[in-house]
C-alpha cells in the first residue's frame, strides 16, 4: 500500500565544537556532542515508532552531506537518509517540503533533533491538526518551534531570519500572508542551554522520561545535571 505522508528529522553530525555549543561551558565540546548523539538516537526512535503507527515514510536529513553514511549506520532501518540542501536553514526546510511533496507525500511533518522530550502525543496532535489546517507548529520556549507540519509546500513561509527569538511570530505572519490556516500546539522545549536541562528533569519527574532514555542515561552517567537554585 502506498504511503501518503512523511516525517522528516533534521539532524547534524554529532561533532565536538559543531553541536550544542551553547552548553559549553560548563560542558566540554565532547560532552555536548555526546549529549546530542544521545538526543538524536532518542528522537529517531520516537519518530520511527510514530511513522510506523501512522503509515508515514521516515526520512533523516543530514548536514554536512558527507555525514550521511555515518548516520545511516546508526539510525533505525526504516529511515531514508538524505543530505540537506540549501544555503541556510530556511532554504533547507523549503527544499525538504518541496522534495517530499514532489514524491506524493501529504501531510509532511518536519522536526528537529534538539527536543528529545517531544513525544508521540505531540506528534499525534500535529497530524490530527493537519486534517483541518494547512500548517501546524509546536513552539519551544525561546520564540521558535521544534515541529512544523504542512499539508503541501508553502513557498515563502520561511522567508525570514530563522535564528531569532521571533521565529514563531514571523512564520505565523508569513502564513497569514499566504492564506494558510495555522494551528499552534502546546509549547514544548528544546535542549539548547544548561537551564533547559531543568525542564527535562521536570519532564522526567512527571512522565518518567520513557521517550528519551539515552539522553537521561548520558546525563546521569556524566553527572551533568545543573544544580537546583
């Protein structure tokens, strides 16, 4: 049976000095990279399960391009691994939606790899919202978002700076200009700064952290949790 939708994860190679640099210090570049490696593994497992449950094609879009083979060896076998294409994040996101839609995919979910606590409930809600909306966004706590879903490509949606505290507002403004019906989900959080680990600790206390066991185990083993004030 032909699958109609797709889920694509954007990821970087877990290279010291290239990922999670805002955690350093107090993390070392190696610790930050190993934490990102653990987060990515958790994100891919949750995403693979969601894709299988909903009959979605699973994609992993990697930067830099030469890291595709390396990450293909460690991700679930259900993923197709491709290189991200475009000079900046906005262009790469535009490319991803256009590329998958050209193959017949609809709807399409795109998520980052910095939000290991983004669980299947949020992803399910995004798919449900796309039944009545053209665009769905899951905000993070820094003015951006960690998940975006579209029923079809929307050229121009990401034509604004992508590394600011107003990314969510800017994207919604573009959506209104393009005539897209948008749904904003309950906020979740990314792991970008040491302070964000407190949110992860709170999530573990509430839910047990079943969706990100590798992330929690790495933080436990290296004793990297921040002290409570």
